[in-house]
C-alpha cells in the first residue's frame, strides 16, 4: 500500500458495518460540542468509524494541564484553540474527512435553530451544566437526536435524548451548588472550604473585580451577634470626628499601603480577628479564634498528625511558611497587575502566584480558627472544584457515545440505552452497565409542549434584575429572556438592550405581582416559551432567595418530623445500607449574603450540624478543563443518574446490553 492508501484505510475498516449503515455513517453530518477530555477521544472515534462530515465547536484554548489526557494536543499547541488543533490532528489520520472547527461559544445567538437543523445528530462532550442545558433545548427545538455524556473520575455516563420519546437533560432536577451564609464565611468558619472561599474572595477584593457580595471583613449584621453591645462599641470606634465612618475599598486601602504583606497580615489576621472577638455572642458556644502576631509566627500546624511528604504540593505549611509564600505571591501579583490595562486579575488555579496566595491566606485563617489545615494540592482541588480526570474513563465513554450514535443511524433507536461506567463491579461482575431510557417527565419545565415552572419567592424583595440574572439566566439557563405579565401585556424584561433597564431595581410587587401571578417567558434564541407561576413567601428558608421546580407539590410546607427515637446501642457494622458512610464532596460553593442567614452553633468550632442543601439561582457552569459530571457519586455501590430517574440498575441484573461490551 502507498502511504496515501494506508492513511485512507486507517479512517475505517471496510466490511465492519452493513453497506446501508456504512453509507448512513458516511453521509451523516455530525455536530460535536466540546473538544476537551471526552472530545479528543470522541473525535478520534468518529473519524475512525467512518464519519466524514463533522463540525466541532469549543470556546477553550489548550492549557498545559490538558496534555496528560487530551492526546490530540501537544506542548507546542498550548494557548491555541482546542477545536482548531483537534481538527488538524484528526485530519492527519483521516485526511478525507471534512471537518469544520469553531473557536466559539455554542451559546451565542449565531448558533440558532437553523444551525442545528443541518445536522443528523449532535454529540455532547461538554464540561458545564449551562451549556448542556442550552444544547439540550436547541436539539429539542430542532428535533435532532442528542447523545449526552459526562465523566467524573472513574465514573461515566452516556444517554440519548430524543424529543417526545425520552427524558431530556433537564427532566430530572440536578444537584445544586452548596451554599454557605455570608456570615459563616466572614465570621465563623468551621471547615477548610469556608477559609478557601474567603481567601478567593480576598484575592478578588485585592487584585480582581470588586464585588460587594465578596466582602471579607467581619459581618456586623450577623443575626447571631444581634444586640451585641461590645461589637457595636467596636464599630463605633471607627467613627471620625463628625460621627461618620470613613469607608475605603479593600483594594484602595491595599494600594495605598503598596500591598505591604505586614500591613495586610496585621489587618486580616489580627485586627479583624480581635474585632470578631468583640462580638461576644458569636463565641458563647464556639471556640473563639486566636489573633496572630506578625512578630511571633507559629512554626507548627493545626493538624494533629503530621503529613510527611517529599512532594512540595502535598506538604502542609506552617503559619511562618504561609507568610513566606504569601509575601512572594504578593510580589508576583503586583508585577502581574502592572501588565494589565484594566488593573484587574482573574483568579486562576493554574497560576502559581494565584494558588499560593489563596493557599497561604486560607491556611493562616484555618490556624486562627483551629481548623485542620490543607496542602497546596488539596486547596487547588477544592478551590478549583476539580474532579480528577481519568484518560481511560474518557476513552470508554467516548466509545459508548459512538455506539449509541450508530444505533440511531441504523434505525435502531429503540435499542438505545443509558450507559453507566462504574467504579466497582455490579453483582454480575460488570463495571459497564446499561438501563432502559425513560420517557419524558410530564412535570419537566423544558420538554413538554406547554412547559410550566413554579417559583417560590418574596415578591416584595425580589427585584426584576435579580429575577433575570438569578432565576431566568441562572436557574433556568435562558440566554436572552423576554418576560411579560400574562394577560396584561406589561413587559418586565426585554432582550433588546436598554429597553427595560428602568425596571431593573424595581420589585416584583411594584408591578402588581403577588401570589398566583403568572408570567410568560420567551427565549427566542432557544425557541423556548415558558409559563412561570409565582408563589409568594414572606420568609424563605435559610440561605434561600427562591425555589424553582416543575412540581408544585415541592413548594408545600414540610411536615414536622417526629421526635427521633433514642439511639440504640451501637451494633457491629454488617455492610448493609444502614451502615453506609456519607462522603462529603468538595463542590464549588456560592456564598449567600442575604435572606435569613441564621445557622446553628455547636459546642466546638469545626463541628456544625448537617446543613440542608440550599436551592440557588446560579448554574453550576464551571468552565474548567476537567470534564464535569452528569453522573453523581456512587452510593452503596450503585451509580446515581443525573440524566435519568431510573437509579436501580446496579441493584438487580441489568437487561441484555444491546451493542455494549461489558468489561468484567
């Protein structure tokens, strides 16, 4: 064979598929969204399967951290477009393929319903929820099949979405971001993640975009400190001769003192801590923090068991070491600021100075509040919301995507399955298992013919702007919503820039909206119309501004739980579900700085009662390089589905796996 002939034979092996199916594969036009961990494996698979007409879209550029698993990229590609380089790499072993690459966001208005209608099939290899939701809606609107996927460490999942036949991506509610009251972050941290979030906020206050919701100073409005005269007296000392308080932004103050490490340390880890101690009520049932002195820095850690590691990133720093790293990081950050015209930096976990700053500040604060400290590696994982990406997981899931796509093109869509890659074998000894696709959820607020959503909120405190940003664009993942009051024609929100800007700061009640009011919401780009029914509540639960659900029964008041029975003497664990261990994850968090923010206090610092999961308006749209989950962590050996309600596949032997090879 000539080199040319050899290259052509690599793209597909003749005779593997029947002629009709092979022609269908060759003639089909495929949209592939995402060219990262799953995307690299997927593009390789589809060109080797024989697909010839492919379009790829990805907004990201290649980072050095991608190179350990995204094999289409090499060192010389760092900083270049993922989609463009993936195309070039794939054409080297499939030169006859027609591949078009877009370095762009799939959520832009340029990619509307007509863009999707030109494709026979859409394959998702995305890493964030907002984009997944958007592509889900666009494929429903264009009525083309969508193969959705996701990985998380050793876990993976693939499912097929077809309009009116299967569940869509949004038929089942997704886990929401963890939320913590702002006063917990600022006043009474009890977990490492609280201090890490505080340190990231401090980074933004000093070097990034100033956000009032990310203030790191002690919270004088903490409900637990209400009526604390000592705290009030401390606050009054800030007054000037006129009786007013001179306010200056944290960034301006830091710039005025030239980002002096000593002055920053004195304010953040001594003065502010002493101020917190003046709020006596906060420490009635908690272990109080210990202010640190610049001239006497501890050379120990709060960890009872020393972590002996030769790896620098896995060593837990003492306070003295933290200060040394902090001083070096601030010096580097000042230099980085000089090169920025806008004078702002965006925190990046892969930039050493950024990570060292957060690691050092978080660990000093952990020491002050007697919280077990964390290594640089652990801080990076928690601050960057990183789930380790496994190359083999991506490879297996990419293979499953193609196998489901082939079933659709072979006119065997009824044989499509949801596929799970498990960390532990099921009772039949398999780690790759399947289950039947589920029909659409009639209470879904996306895929029914006339979707409805129920929103519980306080119409007297919710502004039009917050409703647009947090509910419509955040929780409901709309891109450019138009909203009017049903039956009255009153336009609250317009997608035309500036048209309804005057409404932004008005409350819903200012427009006569009350319990039972109905809004019509329309997103032209997504071809998505929605009826929103408002349920007014004078007081929401802790940390909540609103609740969004397709099932209005979820908005009913919870029944009081009966008094728990007295605990029986502990029995030896037998390995059943009752003895399962709950594993706390390290999802990214959102700090809630308004609403009812009271939270229980326990006898010791570092132990809080279990928090209820909060509903928030922000989509978990972390555009990280790692592939983000649509499958949840396993519980009792069974994978929990995010895109399907049938979660019992592992409990009983699965049905015959059509077209899926199970790994023993």
